[in-house]
């Protein structure tokens, strides 16, 4: 997910043969709808937390990334210690909050898809 002041993006990426795109799309939509109905398991939430927290240093791993991050945080009105704020938030996040966010922000019927490569036959 990527959030901005006026737009947000939720994306999934996968590779498949063109004739499998429809089947994979159905799996992705099924998983989104499951996330809207059922809180994630403790293990899934722990894995997601660990991934997000371990990704934080990569956001500021070079001078260019540090400068870009500081500009983005300033533009969005976020604190300049945003990585620490985010890490604390990830640690406090509950399965119910994840489910509620999926219910509130994702509308599976309004998703747009971009296919790179050969056009799928059935879609």
C-alpha cells in the first residue's frame, strides 16, 4: 500500500502464464475479501510487523534516500523521526485494526489492473 494526500495505491505483483491470470486474480480477490472478514492470525501479523520494521533502514540507506524521505515527510506534515513513529505503530497494530483498514479502504470491485507481458486470453 502507498498513501498520499489525494490518492492511495494497493498493489499486488505476481508472475504467471497468460492463461493463468484469471485464476490468480480470483485468488487475490478472495484473499482481499478474507482480510476484510477475518482478522489475520498472530503469526501472520508478526511476520508483517517484522518485515515492515526490517524494511525501515532501507528507506534511508543512502544520502539520496535520506534527503527524499525528509522531503516527503515534511511535505506530508509527518515528523522527521517518521521511521521510529512507524516502528512503534507497527508494534502496536492489532489484527482487528488490519481487518478494519481492509474493510474501510479497499473496494475490490473498484480495483484497476495493469498487466505487463502478453495479454491474457481470458480476463
